[in-house]
């Protein structure tokens, strides 16, 4: 069965706004940010997603762990961060429509934290907030079939990926397929799905905005549970995505380095031979002198092979 939700005017407006921002991001070459910005955003993503689940580590402490430095903190919190780093570093290896890949990601996130990490639960569970049960998840006997139906929706339904990512996130919170770690795997897998829509989502810290609106996040999850319909949650998450893209466009005044331009161009040109004019057609805002310096430096650093001379000069990326 298709997960219940409606396509509202607000959803259509947000999708239009998100699409426009993705176009601006592509034009500004922000879809794969420079190395330092990628690292900064990845740290914010991991710290925010884990803080939502009660992890005590700060941004500085997560940075230290990423840099292989020792810190003084609860062992469980440190392990959660190390696991999350491994999981997010493996984003390219995950198949967004594969249940096997999904379980593998959960096993990485929860390794050493719970028994049967990566295994779909067969027992019944309830979600507690203090002493109050806020959600009774579907019985263990139904979970595997519900998750399979959800992945079938991902594979076959004609909903836009933006909508599918939000529906999936909500349904994982509702189904609660694992004994623990469902929040963090739901947020990670939404990123895995969104990455299919645009590479910018690999390093966009959506989780930090969710953390800032954590109370609203859980309230809307609860309201969607009561209505047995994820429309409100889709609207909420699309708004978060839209705000994240707006923040990237507004606050990240990124000046691309020679290495950044070369990495971007390599993705476009692949194994094809090219010349300086081809390079400049892609980066219309750089001068001839800058293009020549970029190409010369890449040859000297062993990134490019150069053949010919003057007007006949051509380049090709090394394997």
C-alpha cells in the first residue's frame, strides 16, 4: 500500500522554491562545496542528529574525534559519534532503494550500542517520553512486511524524490523497524534519498535545523500519527530543506580554489580530452590567465596529462 499523504498547495510551492534554489546552487558551483565547508557541515550534521537522541558531545568534541584526537566524554557518546562518522562517510556506497543497504547502514550506526544492530525487530515496542507512552509501534510480526512495502514505494511510486524522502523519514519513525536508532537512521536515509535528487544534499546539514526545531519536529510526528497521514510532516520537512538551501545560498560566500574548480570539472568531463576553452566555458567567471594557471598547476601536481603545444594543447585527467 502507498503510505497515506496528500499533495497540498503548500507542498507544491515548497517544491518549486527548492527547485529554484537547486538551480542557483548549480549555477554557483555550490553543489559540491569546498573541502573545509564539507567537513564543517558534516560535523554539524552528525552532532545535531545525535544530540536529538540525547548525545552530549559538542561540535568541538565531534571535530576532535573526526581528527582522531582523544577527548574525555562518556564512552557511549564517543562510540555513537564514531559510528555516525563511518555511516556518513559511506553515503556513496548505499543504494537508496535497497533494504539490505538500509540495514547495513543501521548496523554501522548502532554497532556496539545495541544487540542485533541492523536486524529488523520481531518484538513489540512502545515509545516513551518520560513515563508516558507516546507511540505504540506496529507489532513485531508485521514490521518486515511494512518495511518491504515502504522500499517498494521508493522503487516504484511516481512521487517526486523530494516527497518520497519525507514520506520515508516519517514512515520509519512510525514503523520503528529496529529496537533502537530509528531516528538517526531515518534522518540519514532521507539524506541518502535526497542525494539522488542533487549532490548538494550529501553535505547539507538539514539535521541542525531539525535540532533547532526539535519540539515542533516531534509534535508534527505525533500529529501525523494521530491522523494516520504524513502530509503535515512532508510540509514541515520540505520547509526545513528549503531553509537549509536558503542558508547555503545566503551565508556561504564560497570562493572556489583552483583545486575546487578542477574537482568540479573532472566530474563533468570525465575521461574526455579537453582544452582551455572547454574549461573556461564551464567557469565563465574566470580569466584566461586564471584558467591557464589552474591547468598548469594540475599538470604539475600530476592530476592532468598534457599533450600538444600552444593552440593544439589538450588535457586529460589521469586515472
